[in-house]
C-alpha cells in the first residue's frame, strides 16, 4: 500500500492541462460601466423614465444605507434601563433596512443603471445628517432615527408619485410596498419610546407635559399623603 501511494505521488507533476484550472490572480481592468450611465433594457419604459427612477432610487439607497448603519451604531451604543429592548429593536430595524438596500440596488441594476455602493460614495450622496462619532443619550439617538425616517419618507413619496405618473409601476410598487411601509412602521415603533408618560402611574391628570410629574393634581395628591 505504501509503495502504491509513493507511486501515485511520484506521478504528480505540473502540466499544461492542469494549468487550465489555475486561478488567474492579480487581475486589474477598467470599468465596464461608469457610475451615472445606463444601458438599455427591454422593459417597455422610455429612457428618460428609467434614468429618473435610477437617480431617485440611488438617492434613496444612499439615505437607506446611512439609516441602516445608524441603526447599527445605536444598537451598539444604546444604554440605560431600556438597553435590552432597544438593543434588540435597533438590530431588527437594521436587518429590515438591509433588505431594503438590496431591493433598491437590484432595481437600479434591473433598470440598466449602477447602484451606489461604497461608503465614500454613499456619504457624498446621502442627505441624512451625519451623527457624531461618539455616543449620544438614548432620547437623542431615537430623535435622530425618527428625523432620518421622516427625511426619507418625504423624498420617497415624491419619487413614488413620479414613478407612477411616468408609468414605472415596478419602481412605484417597490417604493410604496416596501420602502414607505417599512419606514412608517419603524418610525412608529421607535417614536413611541419618546412618550413621557410614567409606566407606573396611570393618572393622566397629574401629567404636566414636561417629561415628568409635578402638576397641580400630583401636588394635591402628595399633600394629602403627608397628612
């Protein structure tokens, strides 16, 4: 058996036939399609319609990538008594935004365009305010997320109407069924964490709308308690 293995090993050699399976390494070539250009796809849509949809989708894509990453930043950096709940919620929203990123990038490519992808290009195109590098307080984190959602929704609604008016139902459906509905739902879930009502006392009359209690009803109640 040992002699047979030695015989097999001795037969191993470099051949031209084996070179056909050799990976071609260190390749470098020019772009086959530059960003901002489009090739025609037989979709039954006018060139100008596709071009406008690609432009709008790339703007929304850049903002969505930014929002996605903002959610991950908040996921890592949230703190306080709601840490566990927000830690999970932020990561859930991150994953949902990541799905939107993929859907929009694929739609852009389907229309014959090039989707924005790299961080440098995304940063230049995105309209969402850039957060600080450090950690913010939880209310500031949430407010920043809500503002980002609203900014995206305002532009997406315009882009959806434009796509519908121009006959690009595919882009319109993507924006309405996926982007708008996802962002609206996430805005609701996140913004509810900014409600100032106390989780331990259900007396709305004692709430003085200043993120705490101390209104007249609460004062009278406290005075009676002392006596």
